């Protein structure tokens, strides 16, 4: 399970070295540490963070159509976002983990375009967006970094469209696993041994594949010596080959 070091959400005198040490393991490090904010700016950012709260497994953080008030920084756990189509069926639009922000989809229209549900017992920090916008005017580098985060989110969505539109089933699944490994590595966790927090059915829904196809691909990758699989426990035995499969330079179907 991804671990995180608790950080108080209440404004208080700050020991900057201690704050930096704790922020390194906190989802908010994406908003502050990369820019080298000074003591005063870090204090101001810390002061606007709202309550830290737990979100039990299978519980909604917000629902499609809800009014937008907060962004949510994931401190611990995993979430899925999804929409309900005209047929009343769920379409998963993404999986999020500690160190990522939820809720950016609602900034333009002030209503959420998808629902977010915890895949396991999780924890988030509420970030009142109105207060964050006020802070942008005082800390231009924070605004610049936020724009970069939004750009990265758009790029990721475009990558998903490419994934679903042009790739064969095996390549889609390989690309999905490579994406997970890179995100875990960026957070300082193992990129070769991890537990899938989402079910095979949920992975299939996201990738446009059946649950039978996901099970078949797991067996196929295991037989090829690329993965070791035990229920949801995954060990990547050959990362280079997995990346080649995702890139389409090696056959995997």
C-alpha cells in the first residue's frame, strides 16, 4: 500500500526543513517543491489547504454534475473516474493515485463532468479553488506550475484516445502497465512489483476490452515471461520487453 507522511492542514509556524521532508511524500509536492518556494510562500500555500479526510473504499468523492468548489489532492490510495453514458452504463475515464489532483475537469463549467470513487480506503486534502486562485495572483510561479499540470492532464487524455483508437488489445494492455510502472517510479515506489488496485473488469472497461481479454492477456504475458501474476499482485520480469510491446515493436497478441 502506498504510504504517506501526515502533514497538518492547519496554518502554523513552519520548520521549513521539516515541511520539505514531509511534502516530499505528500501529494502537494507537485504544487510547491518543484518550484523552490520560499518560506513565506510555502506557509501561504499550506494555509489554504482545507481538511484532510478519509474516503472509504467504493465511496464517492464527488458525482457527475456536482457543483465545483474544491480540487482534491490524493494523499493516500487510488481512485477511478467515470461517466455514465446515455445507456446508463459506466465508462471509466481514468485511474488516479497518490500525488495526483482530482477535479480539474470542472474548472471550466463549474460542474464535474465525471464521478470519482475510491478503489480502496484513501485520503485526500480539500483545496478550495477560489482560495487557490487568489494565491495565484501572489505567487505567479504557482500559477505557471498549475498550468503545466493541466497541460499534462490534457496530454494524458490524448494518449488515452490514441491508446483506444489505434492499438491492438495486447499493445493497449502493455501500454497501460507501462504507464502504471512509470507513475509508481516517479513517486519513489517499486516500478516492477505492485498490486493492481482496480479489478480486471475495470481495466477492461477503461481499455475497451472484455474481462476475458484482460485475463487472456495476463496469461499470455505470464507465459512469455514478461510478468509474474498472482491474483492482483504483479511483478514485471522484463521491463524492456514490456515497453517494446507497448511501443508496438514486439508482438504481444
